[in-house]
């Protein structure tokens, strides 16, 4: 394994450990009402619109349709008495009415929405149990408002009224853990994106991937909360919860297609993904319009069409992933195998759902959903793949910067080298004011010959630091090689070069006053300026500064000889 792959693997493991620790922290110490399930104390009568009825001595019965009415009788044994308690359960697309054994109405939900022609959606029911009803029974009446609504009521639980909200997590610890996992991965990606933006200060392709992935995770976690009834912990509006569930579900593949669009470099794959995103977007818009403007085409009516579209997208993604060139990268391997496993599970889940939906009898094996497994595998694969990809991006950037540092920076002084200086020259705009100064350090040969090369290096480093201090705010600076340096100002700060050189000369003067060196520190330099009144080309600017420096150097030698 290469060093780069090892680092990426360590980051992936660290993220997984962080996720695991957060999950443990969330689920530890959570009290579960193990003995308060009343499913075995319930019998059911299903009345059909044609006048026929069916009796079941358990909660297992075939799919019910619009117009069917269900009467579930719950026996409240006195020996299981709980003071100040509520009967809690979860149901889809039904008007709910709860009566005592004398048929006095105790609770009602959904009737107003049904009268307005709105979809009721998923409802969490928590109805207070009168103290006098213990030892007797309650009757739960469900008037089904949508076709193929559900085939099984389950997990009728009696819980203390103050703890009724915990029902939404009871017996759904796995789903709750998945939600925490999705949230944790989202937080990791948020921090990674923030770090990336601070690092790059621009919206790159990998930044856009992160945004689409975060949007996908937000939508799928919203759908997951609503689908499993946990949305009711935070929101009591049933219509809004239904909107969250279905709109999130319909928009999830849009963000996933956009994520894959940004991730691939293949033109054909990009074209397929953007077309899928457009198709899913149009479908979601149509569903929202129909839901709010008709009484017969609610979200749930469009699920079968959505499954067909999702199946088409799944097959296309499956083909693309199979043809995907892994290039021996950990990120590609994670997303390839994770996606293949989850796509296979989702394919069988769609088949299972539609067989179960249209079966005329209740089949226990077909009632078990594998959606949660597919979701968690796919999200973990996406999350880990993206985090590893980010790590690879950071490492590549870091290595690129190191290479640039070696290519464009002087090893001894840490400032720009000759190549770096010419890179600065290329950035000068000939149409604006620019100024250059070429500098030659005096006495360098004397320092090397008399005091050794360490003294000569010390002199070079000192001059470089002086240039950095003098020009840092107004321009650029660098070492051309040996004892030659260059500095410059650009844009509208051309005349500032004299201010910068005054600072530079003052630093040299102070060094001589403080006797920092056993000889006098001085330089020869030449300044050239391109102004609006007297513009010259960049090449002329360089030649003129170089020429004036050598003239100044000759003059200084003549003065020293005299």
C-alpha cells in the first residue's frame, strides 16, 4: 500500500470510529418499554364498501383499500395497568377514531383533512386512556382514505403519557441509528467542505460534489425520519409530515444524479446523469402540482411511477458503475462495491414492495422491508468515498504546493527564485503603472573569502528578509541567483517603489549601526518605472532596471577605489 493510500485509509477508519462512538453515545441508556406491547390482545374486523366483512384474531390481514373500515378491539388487561397512560401506534392514510367499550368517542384524527380532500399521510397516534377503561377494551376505528394503504397494524403500545414521544423510537432503534449515522456523515462532510473552502477559496468540482452529497443526505434523512414516523417527534402537522416524506423521497435521486454528474469526467455519463436529474425534477414538480390541485392524485398514487423511474435510473447507474474504471483507487473501490450491493438490494426491494402491494393475501415474508439496509450501505459508501476523495484532494494539493515551492522558491532564503521572479514578471500588466528594482549585494565575495560561506549565506538571507519587510505590502520580491535580487510594485502603486526602497535602505543602515556584520552591508540597485505618462513594455522595464543596476554597481566600485 502506498503512503497516500495508507493516509486515506486512516482517515476513513477515523471517520468510522467517530461515527460509531456517536451512535453508542446516542443509544446508551435509552429505556425501552419491553412489556407494554398489546399486539397479542387485539382482534380485527375489516368491513368492505360492498357490505362484506372479514374477521382476524391478530393484526395480520391483507392490504386494505380506499373505503375499507377497520375495527381493532384492544383488550386492556387490569394486570397490565399503567397510570396516566396513552395508547400509541402508527398508521398510514386513515381517519382514526378511538372509542371506549360503550362507544364514547375518546380521540379523533384526520377527519378534517379527509373532508378537504387532502392526503393524511403517516400519523402518529397517542390517545389518553381513561382510568375506567382498564379491565375493559378500546375500539380503534380506521377509515382508509387511499388504495393499498397498508397490510398490517403493529406495535400498539401503552406508555405513560409524558413518555409517549418515545414510542417513535421504540422498536426502531436500527432506524434511529441509521438516522444518527446519516447525520454524523453529514457533519463530517460539512467540516470537510468548510476546510476545503478555506483551503482553496473557490468552488471547485469537489466542492460542488460535497454540496450535492449534503443535499442528498439531508433529503434522505428527512424522508427516513418521516417514513419511520420519527418526524412527529419534532412536527405535529400531519400534512407537513406527509409533504416532507414524499417530496424528500422524490427529490433524493435528483441530488444523487447531480452528485454523479460532478464526479465523472466522461461526457456520455455526464449527459445521462443530467438527463436523469431533469427527468426526476419534472416528475417531482408534477407530483407536487397534482397533490395540491386534485383530490384523486395524491403523492401515494404516484409511487408506482416513481419506482419505474427509479428502476430505470438504477439500471443505468448499475451499467455505468460496472464500466467504471477503478484505477486502483480506494475511493473508487468503496463507491463501486457499496453502490453495487445497495443497488441490488434496492432492485429486490422495489420488486418485493410491488408484489406485496398487489397480493390478495397477507404474506409475512413480503412485509419485511430491506430499504434500511440498502440506504445505510449506500450512504456509508458515498460518505466514505467522498471523504477519501477529499483526503486525496488535500494530499495532492499539498504535494503540488510543495513541488511549486521547490520550483518557484529559493531554498536558502524562502523567497521567490529566478523562475518565481519571471512568473511575477508575467503577471505585470503593461497598461498600468509598474516599477522594478534590480539589486546586487556588495561585498558578498569578500564575506565568503574572509569569513567563510556561512557568513555569505547569512548576508544573503539578511538582504532577503529586508526585501520581504520592505515590499511585502506593496509588491513582490525574489532572488534571481547568487547576489542578485529583484523587487517590484504594480497596478497603481508604481511610485511606491521609492517608499519601499527607503524602508529597505533604512534596514541596511540600522544593521550597520548595530554592527550586525563585521563589514559594511550595502547594495547596488537600479530602478525603472512604467507610468501612464511614459509607458514602456515589460521587457523594456526589466532591461532598463538591470542596466541601471550595473551602472550603479560600477559607480559604487569607483567610489570604494577612491
